[in-house]
């Protein structure tokens, strides 16, 4: 079952994530094969102009993921403190493992695959596997391009399902905030936070 709680109209308004809207997970994404067995699959899109598209998918992904808002950093620290006792990888452990493997990453997100228009990041753990796709595509109305962030999660056990239930609502806010923040900053990259 794929949890869905908001429609396009709910997220496209004038709030703190203005311009970000929920969309169906894109069939053209490299993570589409995960949708059928997903415990969570959602996607959010934000318009992007041609000048920013020219920056390339890697730079856009770094803009989205490389400089989270302070409240997101606080949530991540709280999450790490809570999960450490359950043998769930903390963000620091994920980052250290990626460095040890000499893996390409953005912050603690390991890069799994890339093309000219899509970057797929993710991590596998004993409780769940997740993938995050950042995909550049033409907007359905033909008015330019958009960047779509798609998250797909597959749980392996009860711990994974409980964890997912606890973080799902926060996850939505974090993704929407990261897209909105990057868009509002003009897709500038904050080098101090790059992995």
C-alpha cells in the first residue's frame, strides 16, 4: 500500500513551500520499478527555468540536499539519537560508510545512479531500503521544466514499518521544504555543506 494524504491543491498554495506540489510518482523515473512493492512512494515537483536546468542535475541535487534548513538538521539529530539503540544506521554512520567505500555522495546520501536528467540516491538497511530520485522533466502543461523529487521506501520488517509510520509526515515536510528552499535561493549551492 502506498500512503498518500495530500492532493496537488493542498501543496501548491502560498504557504512556506509555495510552488511545490505533489504529483504522481513519475513512470519515467529510474526508481519506477520499486513502485509496485513500495511501502511509501511519493513525489513532489517544483518549476525550474531553463537557466537553472543548464546547471545540471548534480548541481541541482546539491542545491536541494546540501543545505537543509536548521529545523531539518535538528529533526535529523533527534532521529539519529532515537534510532541508534535499535541498530538502525544514523546519518553519521551512513556518511562514514560512504566515505570508507569511496562512494559518491551528497551529504550522507549515497549516489546510486545518474543520467543527464536524473540522479538516484539511497541507502539500504536491515529495516528498510529507500531511494530518492531527483528528475528533470518537461512540465505537463508545456510551460517549461520541473524538478521532481520521488521517494520510494521498501520495508523489510515490523521495525521498518513502525519507523516509516513515525517519520512519514515529517518526510513530506522535509522534501517540500528542501525543494522550496533551493528554488527560493535560485538553486545556489552552499559549498560548506557539500559531502
